[in-house]
């Protein structure tokens, strides 16, 4: 599994780095995936995650790499979807923000459950949703800071595409991702956490 995971990661990373639409935007979008790999490598022995967490993290990283290669506003498949469904904009960035809620929700859930930080499933779910919203807000603040510091060169990174409600809808998509994750993956996640505990 490890070799396959790394093979997919580095194959897509290398592809994304070859003639990206904008080199600065590529770096900004792919940087979290590079940091994520470093964190996963550093914690693999001390705090190995469930297979579900590793694979969903990889999917999130691939979303970042594709967005970095094309810029979020110009991913070809979503240009086609925009035409087919008469959307006002390319909505690939909404996929990214949905993943920004979906995957961190699972990761936060796993850490909190395994370290027994919170008692009670209702409080666990509340914490996870608050964590995801805080993370999403932090990301929007970082986007703003980068845009202020970089000027016009950060327009592709922001990917607002003229939508005055882009920041709010990004955060709403992250919240939706977290809710969907908790609703549909909690049981299988619990089973994988139990299996991980039996192996350790």
C-alpha cells in the first residue's frame, strides 16, 4: 500500500510541476501537499493513521496538485462542465474546499478519538465541525494575506472569478464536506480505528 500511495503521489506531483499555468500559483497550491507528506512521513511510526485517512489525504493532495497545474479557475473538465450546465464560473475550487472540509474532518476525528480528547460523540462531532470551520477561515485569511503581499500575481490563487461571495461559499463547502464525512464515514472509520488499536 505504501509504495502505491507514494507512486501515485509523486507521479501526479511531477506531472503537475511540468509547465504549470503559473509557477507561483502552482507553488502556493501544492505547498500544503508537500507539507502534508512531510507530516505523514514524520508521524508514520509514532502515530500511524487508518488506511481511510491515508487514502483520503492522498485524494485531497491530488486535488491540490491538479488545481496547482491548471489554476483552480481553469481546470479543463470544469470548464466543460461550466458550458454543459451553464454555470457562471469554473467550480473546481468548490471541489477543493469541499475536500478541505471532508478530509480534515476525518483526520481531526481520528486524532481526537484515538487520544481520547473528548468524551461523547455529540461533542466529538461539534468539535470536528468547529475545527473545520476554523481551518477554512484560517485558509481564507492566508489567501487574503498572500493576495495583499503579492498583488496581481495572486489573482489565480484566490480564484474568486468575480464572485463577491466566494469566501463565504468556500467556507460553506468546507462545512458541507465535514458534515458529509461525519454522516457517511463514521462507522467505517470507527471499525478501522478499532482494527488499528488491535494491531498496536
